[in-house]
C-alpha cells in the first residue's frame, strides 16, 4: 500500500457498531482482515484500545510501517483530534485519535473522518489527477466529501463535507441533531425519510426498509416520503455542483440502495439545478465496495500528516 517504502500498511474503519481492519501489502493486496464490535458505550479509551487490538490482530508479525484510520465524527487530520461527534460513541468528541492510537500501536498514524477516507479512492480513480469530486453518503445521516482540483478539502476543525447540515427547503422547521433546524439530514437520511412517513400517516414504520416496501406496494405516503427526501438531496447536491464544478458526483450509503424510486427522483432534482456547463453530469454509485473505507484509511498514510508515538507524553 506504500509503494514508496515497499512496506505494508494497516487500514482501520471505525463506526458506531463495528471496527473493520485490514493489512495491505505495498501493492494494495489485502493480506489479512479482522472485524470486532465497537465498545461504543465504554468511553474513548476503550475504543482506542479496541482499535489497537484490531490492528494487532491483522498484523501479528509487525509488517506495517504505518496505520491509517477512517473514523466516525468530525476529525481534524492535522491535529489528529475528534473535534465533534454524536453520541453514537460515548465521549468521542475531544479524543486525541492520532496520538492516542499511535501510542497504543507504536506506529505513525494518519486519521480522517470516515466519509472523506472512503471518498479518497474515488478521487484517486479520476482520470485527471487535478479532477474534482463531490461525494455524498446518505444513510443514518448525510455525510460527504469535497475535492477540488485534486485536493480533498478538510476545512477548519476538519468539518468540510458535512453535507447533511446544509439548509433544505423540504426540511423547514424540522429540528436537526446538531441543534439547528431545517437541515438536509432530517428529511433525506434513512431515519429522516422514515420520520417523514410517520408524520404523514401517524403510523409507525420503524425503519426505512419498511417504508420502501410500502412504497413498492403503491402506498402514496411512502412514495411521497421517499421522493421528498430524494428531491431534497438532489437539489442540495445540484447547487453544490454549481459551486464546486465536479468532474464526478458519487452517491453512496444505504439509502440509495432502496431502488429506482429514490435514485430517479434524486437524479431529476439534481439535473434541474445544474448550470449549462454541467448539464449531462449525473450522480453515479461508488466504484469501490465494502473495502472502500479500510482502503481509503490505509491510503491516508501517504497524503495526510502522521501522528507519532510519544506525542501525548
């Protein structure tokens, strides 16, 4: 994975429920894999311990020269800090992710938020190394990554790319998890679409798949909830495309997998926003599968600052 040194690299993907780890050879071949539950309710130190244990599990021979981690939350890759986080991992905000993991593993560590790391291979795959990318991950929340002229944008405190907290007309008046109102996430995410359906019908649905099943059976409230969320996402992404001028727009996450009803509504709303030079640009699914996050995490070691053992002492 590190062609410059010929050494192996570890990639870690930290989510609210699962840690995934992989050891990559210098040529990108996966040498070993491991998954374990995230001890999300046990505090930041326990999570860092579990990450270090996952790294040790995939590299018992100590082949790796560095470690990259794609982590939930707002991550500043320069400071190595988790600058903001939801309560999906208790006490995660304020964690010294880079230095803490370096101390536990003895390896230099590069870190970034999970969506930017996942988008990294998509950016690298562009034909033009100075290409631009708009990447959205629509699932439990709405995350994103923005790359302009070949450079991933990180922004102050690592907050760049949080697309779910852009204003959306369809979400007007609805409270967001961030404390504001009217943000895209509360109408376009999986829970947002489900909640909209429940507001329309007064009936519980519980999960997006239930709403999708009812839409497939022709229930109009379910169709309306899904297409409203899709149109909201399409409009916001179309406006961002006008601002950024991307060569490629990628829509990942679990929500687009519910089918054409969602995808067609999003694509139509996206197209309706585009300025003439961008007409013909269409959202596409990710190129990379389940390995995207750990692959992108490992690649961070070649593009971002490394945090070294001993920094906390």
